[in-house]
């Protein structure tokens, strides 16, 4: 199969450059995610994500711990962006997502981010994985445009927490070939308590519907590695705090039962999880089994599941080794 990333067409007709300019202008009154801070990030006004107009790259590396169809033989070319628009008390990436003062030192130019994409391509990575891109979605498009001009020709993964702006995602239509969103909660109250954002499920549903409309429910492969499609991740939380049934009901009834699900059992209580007894433990085998039963109930038979034995194996250590936080 001769696969050409979607953004190449937009590069050739100058649409990619136009999209990048439109997205960047959003930073004058930032609405790049549902927080709608409306601060002027160009002038350095901090919003809730405490980020400016340039991306913060906390780490970049070939990563072998994604779904097998994404990691392949040579790894996914993951770029981990610092800070976050969520404040999850159990975030396994808290060392970079909620360490705002130190991560500011990892701010890079658009040109440097484009170089990083090219570097990962030259290392043989199968794709470019934008990990936690939402709060930098207004500025990343410029780097994609610059990288495409320099010869980037890998599919791009938009690996997001799901709390995205539909308007911003529309600017990525025809740019992103692989969407990898979380749907963290099927309950807005739990999202507010544990991730400190309003109406998470409502906004995540709208965002994932937009992603689905862009790439559909079919996965397209080249040499056994995914090059286009949608995979929805769902992390099962203790005590059904993720309200899994509501998530699966939405996917089955409002998207498609053919959508691929990555059902994760890897929850591990880190960061501030110790402050809440309901979430301060690993997942029970019976809780994950219940989630598997719900997949069957809603006819969601495509995707991947995890073993439940060693959730700590999935933890990154960004403060120990930024170049290799997963000990690949």
C-alpha cells in the first residue's frame, strides 16, 4: 500500500499554512479547549493550563508501549507536551503535566518542534505521536506545516485526554490521520472531582464525534502498522469512577459498534490519589472483568485489552530520564 499522509495534500494547495495561521491567531484570546480562558497567550497571559504561545516539549522518544498497531517494530515517535488542561489527581504523567514552573524551561520554538518531528522520522518511527496536544493545538499546526515543508511524511497521531474544542479539531481535519482520544469519564461529577474540569463527558462526546466524522470507524494499515483511523482509550478506574457503561453506551449508540476500543487496566494510584480513599488503590480483577462484560453488552468487539497483574509497569519516570522515561 502506498500511503500518503493527509496533510501532504493540504501542504501542496497551501491550505495547511492557512490553517496554521488561523489556529495561531486563537492564542490572542485562547479558546483552544473547552476551558475557554480567553487569555492573550501571545502576550504571556497565563490561562488555566499555564502555557504560553510556544509548545513545551518535555520529552520525545521512540515509544514501544502504545497499542501494538501503533508501536510496530520501530516504535511510535511520541512527543510529550508539558502542562495539561486537566488536573487529574491520579495523573501518571504528573511530573510533566502539573509541574508548571519547571516545565516552562522546556519551551521550544516552532522550528525546533518541526526538527524534532523530522528527527523521529529519521530514527525510523512509524508515526508522530502528539501526546497531550490539546492546550497547544493552536500552535502545533505551525510546526506540522514547517515539518511537512522539510519532508515529514509520517501519519500524525492526536493522542488526547478528550477535553478538546470541536472548532479547533475542525482545523485539524485532513491533517490528522490517527485519532487516539481518551474518554475518561461517563459522569461529569466524577470528572469535576478528580480532573477539575466542568462538563467533561459532554465536551468529550462532541470532540470524539468530530474525530469519528473525520476518519470513520475503519482502521487502515501499512505493513501491519496503523496509518489511519480512530482508537478510543478508556482507563477503568476503581469503584467505577470512570462510569464505563455510559462511555460504552455512547460509543455504541452514537458512533459505531465497529469503533476500536483500547480498554486499559493499568490504573495505579500516584500523585495526589492518596487524598481520596475511593481512588487510592489499584483496580480489582473483578472490576476489569465487569468492563469486559460491558464491551460484550454493547457489541464493542474490536480493540485491545490489558493484563491486570502489573499496573506499575506502565508508569513513566520523566524526572529520571527525559530521553527514555519508559525504559524502552
